[in-house]
C-alpha cells in the first residue's frame, strides 16, 4: 500500500537527508553573501575620502584657487622679493538672501563710497544667486563689512600675484594669468617650479637694476629717444645683474599695458648695432693669423664695392693698423680687414660666438639674429662693421664677455650660482689681451670714440656703434639711428660687461646736433660705472699706485693730423 | 549548532572590522587636523608674504634713493671717497721713510 510506503522509515530518512542538504546549501550561501557584504562594507568604510576631508577642513571663505599651493616667490640675488603671492578677499553677494535691499545699498556705499548706487540696485535685483561686487577688498573694509552685519554676503579668499617693486625688472619677471599660470618672462619659464611652491632666485641685483634704469631713462629723455636697453653682466660666469628695456611698465598692471611697452628690447629686439661689431672683426683678424697688429690699411679713399660706397664718419688720410681701425672706428679699415679673412671665417666665428642663434637665456622672450649669409664680398665687408647683421643687445654683451674673458665662451644667465657645463674656448688668450688693450684705448685715448665714457680709476674699455635704423618697409631711415656701446671694466682684469643701446635719439643743442653713440651712450656708461662699481665691489685703481698692474699692451694711436706717408 | 572555531573566526572578523573602522575614523580626524594645520601654515605664509611685500615696497630702490638724497642729504659715492687700504699703507710708508731720512 502507498500510504504505508510513505511511513516507511528508510524513505523518510532519505527525504530528510535531502532536505537537510538543501537547507545547508541555502544557509551557506546566505552566510557567504552576508560575509561578502560585511567585508565590502568594512573595506569601503575603512577607505578614507580625501575630497570629503578637504571639503570639511576648508572654511566657506576660501575658494578653490586658495586651496592650491601658494605660488613660489621670485627673489633677486640679495634675497629681496621681486614677485610674491598674497591672499586677497573678494566680495560676492547672493541677491536672493537680501531682505532689505535699500538698507543693504546704504550700508555698502558707506563702506565702499566708490560703488555706485544704481549699479548696486541692478545687481541686487538680479535673479542670480552669486554676483561678484568687488574683486579685492582691504582687511579694514572686511572688518567694516563684518560689523555692518549685512545678510547674503559671501567673502572669498583668492591668491594674487604681486610685484612690490612695480617697474623694476618687469620685462624679466613677466606675469601670470588670472588662474596663476605664468604667461611671460621668468614666471612662464619657471612655471612648473613656481606652481608647486618652490622659490626662484635670480642673478638680478635690485639696486643695480634701478640705477641702470634711472640713468638710461634720463638719457632717453634728454635725447628724446624712443627707448633703449641696458645690460650689466658678470664677465666671468655670465650672471646678469641688470637687464633694462625701456619703455617698461608696472608689472602689477600687465594686462592693461600696450604691447609696445611689453616688448623686451634687451633680449628679443634685434638691431643692427653698427661699429660695436668691429670688435668681433678685429678678434677674428688676430685669431686667423692672417693679419697682425702692425699691418696697415689705406683708408684715405672711400671703398667702392659693387654698387656700394663704403665711407668713414671721420676720414683719415693715411694708412692705419687694426688698433687704429677700432679706435677711429673706420668702416673702410674694417671692411678691408674682413676682406682678408673672408666670409667663411667670419661666419665660423659669428656662429661660435653665438651670434647666429637664439640665446639660451631663462626667459621665453628671445630674439633670433638675422644675418646675410650670401658669402658675397660686400656682405662680408658690411657685416664687419655691423650692417647686414641684426642681433639683440644681449647677444652683443655675451660676445663681448667671451672676448674679454680670455676667449672662454660666456653664456648669459638669470640664475644665481648656475654652473657652466663646459668651458668652450673661442679665441686665444693672446687675442683676448690684444682686444682688451684696444678696447681700453677706445675710451682712454684722446682720439677714441668713447672718450666720454672714461671714469677715472675704473679702466673702462669698449666700443661704440652708430647705425641707421632699419625701415621695416625696406632700406634704412636716414635720420633715425640706433646707438650702442659694449664694453667691460676694469680692463686690466674685466669683471663686468656693460652694454647699452638707445633707439632713435634726436640731436640736441647741448650735443651740437650730434646723436652718435659717443655723445648719447658714452656719458651714460661713465655715470653708470661710477655708481655701480662700488656696489659691485670693484675698487677704483690709481694708475700712480705701485700696486697697479696694467696687464695691457701699449698700442700707439695716431690722431687725424699725425699721418704717416702712404 | 555553531562550532567553536566558527564562532571564534566570526568574533575575530567582527573585532578586525570594528578596529578598522575605528582606525579609519581616527585617521580621518587626523587628516582633517593635518589639512587645517596645512591651511594655517599657508595662511601664515601668505601673511608673511604680505609683510615681506610691504617691506620690499617700502625698501624700493627709487624710494630709498629719494629719501637718501632729499631727507638725509646723502650723495653719490665719488672716486675720492674710496681708498684702497694697501695704497694708504704704501703712502704712509713712503712718508715715514722720508721723515727718517
């Protein structure tokens, strides 16, 4: 019987066993699931949410820009601040939370008299929930606001980049955009470093930068010039103590400045710097061993090459040697020297002196030289006295430093204490001594073009250059000059390079109408060296002192009427 | 019936979970404190920067120059103001030698 079978013990036992097995399986599954959920939840709870913590820890007065690292400072070589970041307060308002609009307007205009009532009325009646009233408020205004107890106000903290010295080194420092990202100058070049809060120490000397600027500005005003550039650099390691480009601007107002003022004439502007390039011509001549200091060149007649006639500003009626070519600044003599060593040698030395490429200075605003490279005799000749070659004043300073630094290449740098990777020798020590002797004569000799630069005791040496300004639409401006001086001091052991350029000076009554480098730039050099040398630790040397050592060669320079027979 | 090892494991897991949660809670608290300290440092740095900037503004070379020339009556250094000590020694020696003779 079936019913009987059901109550059969074996069958019941078998069923119970099956049932237990299913129960055990379900329980195990439930247990595994529970443990998995508990495990997951434990791990998720143990996980620390950084975002949440940051949100908790920042108070409501601080916005996202403040949450970032404070941008690093920029210091000058004496650890004086050139650029820093401070937190400012901005005033925002939620019009929906204002209960009495007229009362709020009255309170606000009392604290901020420069806010217009009509504007405030418009803003407070807006449907928006967040309106910026003022980008910056002073701590005093902030306290007044707190005391006034105005509802719906939101005061946010934000970072602001400031330049406490205003115009000082503005072209070098550059600027940051509204998000605090570097957009020009050192701010751009070192952006990644500054963004993470690291400071940058420049080689610039605040005091010397100011003196260079003041003296250059004064001369620009006197000669009604368009602008200028000034550089003072360590002659041994290339550290730049001052870089001036005029006109300049207040670095705190970068965004509201005309493009013209933002242009860096010292490092980006390329100019034909005229006879200053004769220094390089003379150095190449000595170095090529094709000409020596006793070889003479007839400069009594203008030199006709192709369709062009090369003249001298002050013609001489006798043959002159290399030192005299430089001291009298003879274009004809320079052209004849260049003709001897040729185009290939000239280009080789221009390249090795860095005059054909952009410099590796630590700012983005760098100019690329333009040089005629057709290798024609005429081009070689004109390049020898600075025509057909456009370089930045910084290029000229660098080349001058290499010439006086025993021929070891000097790369300009804005970083204090930067170590030079390799010592590249461009010209020999002997050539360097000859060049230093000639450069000194340009200033010390009565026939020298830079005699107005003589500051007794400091043994200044260098070379002037006056060139017609290039017309962007072709050719040259006949009545616009670029005047320049490049040199070093003290010439018996050059410590510092000084390079000055003035753009388009006008002849004045006191200069008898002259607007040449000898009249315009040389006096600035004298004043500048007299003022900065004591700061730079360069002691004046009395030539009568028994400790005085000249270290220079004695070249004889003949005047206009001391000619030898040809 | 739950066996002894199972209950032991269960309590160990419970204890570990609870400890982990406590540690997490502790770390969160410390992280908040750390962030707040970092904020305070940043605020202090910003305040220092303000002071430094104000000091730099007051010590601007153009301002110092004006004060030196107009208020203090100072003037630029001249060549004759600077003497090399060695030259002075030489001059003194020459004078004293001359006197002896």
